[in-house]
């Protein structure tokens, strides 16, 4: 990250289980990152998606045991992105690459992007999970792998 851009983790202004609208979610996220706010102002979808990836990288708590996840939700599919942000900020839940990529996918989808979880490797031996987001580029979309586990982007050029 650039040294002169502010990134901070503000306390999410909602309660667990609250229905958080897209505008409120986006306002909170923009308040956490100068980079995201600038990309939003330019309508720079590559910049927006990268800034969102960086946010998830910063807020996810790493845990190989799913730190307290079953205490808050039974199925990952049932938890909202606003609750994931709130619980992660409070250090109540944690994930490895699978949960992190699903967290990022949920964030992209909540903000209107088509996104998917991509699991690759040798099952039972070694795998890694990342997020594939379809970024608008003119009249087309560009598939981009955003990895919030290691905080990097892989673009098809």
C-alpha cells in the first residue's frame, strides 16, 4: 500500500443482524480507505475491487479452526456481509483462505459485481481458494482473480 494513503478500521456503525443497505455499507468502507474513496470518485472499477480486497485482507482474522464461527452462524451462506464485517472487526470470527475468499465474494456481490469463489490445487493434498470478480471494462467485463488471503491481484491481459 502507498504510504501516504490513509487506511483505518472504523467501528462499523450497525448492530449484529441489522439490515444494512448498500449505500451505508459503501459509506462505511469509503471511510476506512482513501484509496477506495478515490476509486469510487473516478468510477474506477479495477481500483474499487482492489481496495475492497485490501480491506478484507486487513480485517480478516486468520484461524484454522473457524474461530467462533459456529457461535454466530451455522452456515456461511446464511451470514450477511455486514455481519461478517462487524464480527471480523470485533475479532469474533476468523477464517483461512476459503472463508476469506467467500467473505470477499459476498462483499463484491453486495456492491453489484459478479463474483465467484475459485478453489484449485490437489484435493486432499494442497489447495488454495481465491475470488474471481468480473470487472466492468467498457462494454465488456474482465475476469480478475483477487486474493485477499495474500493481498494480490492476478489479471488476464
